[in-house]
């Protein structure tokens, strides 16, 4: 298993613990790493980054998931599916240089390991829709910046 996959799985587990345990985030961070043994610094760092972004931008991420999960409320989704989606959307937002297909494929592989076969299709569909929206938004921002740079005095 690659270091990024391991980080994504650890981020999922941290999000799951925070979601179900209703613990303060600082407590999740400290208790989660206790007893985990030696986790490489780059693995821990990337997991912490995903967890931080998912928590810091939770209202925005949840709203986006809700908008793309037709006929599903967040509280009705399986907890593991909800947190796979949160981690993947956080990564899509925080790491735009990582190809969307890579992030979605990683989320699907993690869903195969931690969730049900039916959930894999659901997660794929929701993330694909969100990824397209984020790319469209990024494209519009780049276009606006390019137009602004052409303005006199810019």
C-alpha cells in the first residue's frame, strides 16, 4: 500500500472517530495517534492535512456533498460513506494539482475496503459530480484572472 493510500485511510479513520465520538478535534488528534506505533512523518502529515481541511471546511464540504447526493441527507448516509466523501472532497479542494480521477479512484478503493459494494457506486457518482463542479469553478477563476491581467494598468 502506498503512503498516500495509508494517509487517506488514516484520515478517514480520524474523521470517523470525530463524527461518531463527537469529540473535540484536538482530542481526536491526540487520542488517534496514541498506540499507532511508528507512522512515517509523511504519512501522518498528509493524513493530518486531509483531516484539518475536512474539519475546517466541514460546513462547505457537507453542503457540497448534500447538493450532489440526490435524495440522501448527510445523517442518513452510512457513517463510513459520509466520511469517505468528506475526506475525498477535502482533498479535491486542498490539492487541486492531484488529478481528480486519482482522488476519486483512491476513495473508491477505500470504499471497497471499508464499506459495502453498493456504496462504491454512490461514492463514485457523488465525487465525480463534485469534482466536475470544482474543476468548472477553478476554470472560471483562471479565466477571470487571465482577463484581469489583460486589463490596462493590471
